[in-house]
C-alpha cells in the first residue's frame, strides 16, 4: 500500500506553521491510490481537512493534530 507523509508536501509539524495544505495534498494523493496518510511525530496545526473515501489516516506515536478555527491564506 502506498504511504503519503504530509512532510513530503511541505508540512513542518512544529505546531506554529499551518500544515493544512500539505496534509490535504497528502489526503488527495492517497485517495487516488487507496493509500495511507501517515503523520510522523510532531504537532500539525490545521484548519478544516476534507477526508476522502478509500484512505487510511494513521497517526504515529508522538504526533498531534492541532485544530484551529482560524483561517489562513
């Protein structure tokens, strides 16, 4: 199964920088091949994400998905 790491799409996982676009890009890519999105250790700051069918969303130990209602540009 194909694995997609949001860090490969520009996510930092530092809890300060918005990682929304990178995580969404990994989700979109995984959906094309029924793949897995894997968050490695870190804190991923994100606004709304849109999950898709036929993906697995896996969070490794030490990873945190930090949601915010603030929009970003």
